C-alpha cells in the first residue's frame, strides 16, 4: 500500500507553502494564506493521488498531450490524427502551461474557455477533444475527475444545412475552370472523395476494369467507391502527364495546395458561375445527396464514403426521400407473407 504523506508546511515571503515527497522528488505548492488552507488543499488535491499510487498530476497539460498522442496515435490513420491535433489545438494553447492538478478543479475556467468559441459546432468539436484527452488522464490515474466533463453537457449540435450542387450547377462551374480543374470538380462530385483524398489520389488507385476508385489513407483506413461513366469521362479529359503519378497534380507535378486552390481557382469559378460561396467539400455533399436520391442505402453510402453509419445518418439520413414508403413496400411484399383473404379462416380454426 502506498505511504500516506501529510505534506510539510513552510513559510514564504508572501504566505505559506506546502511540499511533499513523490517519485523521488519534493514538489511544492505556494500562495496559501494560512497553514490550514495549505493542508486543506493538500488533502483534497494530492493526498488522494498518493493513496491510490497514481502518477504525478504536476505534469503540464501540454506535456500530457504529447504523452497522450504517443499512446493513442499508433494504428490511427493520418487523417484521424491530424483531425485530433487540430481539434485539441485551442485547449493546448490556452491550458498548455497549466498542470493537470490545476486543471482538475478549474471547472469555472473551462466554462469560460468553452464560451469563447464563436459557433456551437466549433465549441462541440474542441470541447470533445479536450474531454477525450482528460478522460485518458483519469483512466491513467493522473486525475480523479475530468473538469471538461464536470463543466456540463457537450451536446452535439444539429448538422449545418448542407449546400450540395445540382448537375447543371456543376457544369456551370466547370465552364469557368481550366480543363484539368473542371475534370477534378466533376470527378469529386461523382465519387464523393474528401479533398484530402483526391489531393493524394494516384493513377494506381483507379481500376477501370472493375470500375472502382480505391481510397488509401493510412494502413487501416481504406474504402472503395464506384467509378461512374461521368467520372470516367472526366478522367479522359485530363491532359497527359508523365512527370507524376498523381491523378490531379499541381502545375509542377506535386500535390495541389488546397488552400491556394480554393482561393485562386474554386471561389472565382463559383463567383463567375453566379453561385453562392461554399467550400469544395460541398462536392462530397453533392455525391451523397445524388446517391440518396438514386436509392443508395445508408449502409452502402457509409461504405463508399468511408464514414460511420452514425455520421452518414446524422448528415444525410433526412435526404432519403420516400424511404419509409419504400421500406413499407419491401416488407409488405417480402416472400412468405400470407394473404389474409386465403389464410385468415384457417388460422382462426387452428386457434
């Protein structure tokens, strides 16, 4: 059983401090007005950790975040890791120098931090990442409580209203672009690839014989989507390149820098076509809405887009027009269903 330490109170120039033995060191905390206040803080924040033999919570949140990624990253797709890093960045910037011990009871500070986000969606994403990392601190016994959980519910907001394109709108955009950029736009709308996926797409990822596109993103994240005739025609319009394996390369053969492409080519094309401003990710939404309208199931759509069923249902489930009528017809006409007019009397007699 770990030894129980009471801590050693000492005087400072401005008040009282307390130190205690832990892991071969003598961590301390100062700034208390009285010995009683120092001991009370120790009993609440340090003594429980010493009793359960957990690691020191004097580690800063920034250092712990690094340890978290060291344990969490293996096996994750690069896109997943990059997304987590982006979502955790505001918490690391704001609380990076705080120790976990300071954070554990800083519920009010976390509440103020959360409130500063401009939208519900950004508040939800960044708080969720913060909670996930601090949940790991609780599991690994650095903390007893998660202040990002104690601050209250982090309800997921309703998905933002989607703004997909129609086929005529896609054609209007293509008219305002170069042949290569226009082919890219049509291909993205026909396959539903993420911007991060078509930027790295290589010729080996397109199987014309089977009519599929293979999306590779890390060792464990892989899915396929059909290659439609319209997507094939878009590929046929691409200028021949022998200096790169990329399907949609930049001018010098490397990868397209998506931010530059969005600002210099995408937005000007939308403006010239008389369309409202939206990101190129709307091409993915276009694919999903077209697929739903064509009767593609949520399960098949999730497989083609490389998403979970939950994500597809949340963002696109309401777009399946007439799906309840379709399901009712399927159930009513499935094989083996008896007809009331021919078997109702016989069933009554058996009863």
